[in-house]
């Protein structure tokens, strides 16, 4: 008696929609499709890439609806928006404690544990009073593969 006999949902989309409902949001078809696309296509995707997948399933979905939902999901902490290099913002499911390395040559994005930046973020906080959110940051540079290609090309000259 008084026990909740409802089973917890094992569907990750339903679990994320519950976060929206808890904040007073609605679980619309567009939001369900958007979350489904993000879950099935892990990684960093632009709004255009996400929209193409959503519109393939629901052709009548407007870009404004997709952008509005991306903004709301970011506000709620369900997804993260990251600007990588000079390109458009990318979106991915929120994952605590990570940062990004972005290869300026090939465009590869690698997620790294946020602890690797702890010393830097603490120094910034101590010296400037500024809290860095590393999961929104991409550190530019060259990946190991591109560095290897550069060294091989230099050696061949």
C-alpha cells in the first residue's frame, strides 16, 4: 500500500523527457524525435545535421522548432552546445566532467576527462574569479594522426 508500482522507464528518451516535464515542459513529438536522433547518433552534431535526421522522420518539422528545442534542452542541461573551431555550434547529450580536443587539420573531436583541466580551471578561478565550464570548450591543436602525417611530409622533403 502506498507503494509506487510503476516500473522505471528504461527508455533513455523517456528518461530525458521526464526532465523536461519536471521543469514544466511538454513532451512533444519534435522533442522526442530530437532526443532520439541525439541518442542514436552519439557525437557532436550541428543543428543542420540534427534537423536533417529529424525532418527525415517528420518532414513537417520547422527549423525554428528544432532550434527552440535545442535551446531549451541546453537550458535544462539535457544537452550541451559546444563551439568547435570556427564552425557552427555542435550539440551532444550532456556528459559531466569532460572537455574537447579539436584537430585544426582534420576536424576530429576527441572528448577527454575534465579532470585533465582541473589545474587550469582552478588557476583561472583563483586568479580571475571566473568559473570555466570545460564541456563547452574545445582546445584546438593537432591530433596524433595529423602530427604524424606532418612529420612524415617534412621528412620526405
